[in-house]
C-alpha cells in the first residue's frame, strides 16, 4: 500500500510556510535559511516515508519558489536572477530525503 501526504495537509503546510517566509522577509537571509532548514528537516522527518518522495520533493520546490519570490520583493534594485538564487541560496537549503522505510520495517517484524 502506497502512502502519500493528504492534499488538505499539504496545502495547509504550504500556506503556513508561505506566511512564515513572508514574516521573515526583512530578516537576514542567512538567518532565514538556518531556520528554514530546521523547519524543512522537521517536515521531511514527519512526512518522509516510503512512496512519499514526490510530495516532499514538491514541498521543497514550492518552498524554494516562495523564498525566491519573497526575496525579490525586498527591493526594486537588486533582484536575484534564478541562476544567482540557485547558486547562492537554494544550494544551502536541505534537500528532501526519505527517513522511514516502511518496506524494511514490515520485513523485520
């Protein structure tokens, strides 16, 4: 049986992340990245189970996109190009990973 994050929970977490990033718009980028990585790590550990790779990957991509848009709203002068954003910031964000393998657990029981 495959497991997947509920659409309702996924949308709620995306909205929560969007609001959190918007509240931190005027903070230092390095501090925001550190706290964002903590939040993402918690998300990955909770939802990172077998067959849920697509959902946590999508959450990572949506979060990076929200961060990109928010950082570009900070000023009219120095906007990030996507390449610059990827090289400087997105590489610092933790990539999604599966933490619980249900298949292995079922064989061990």
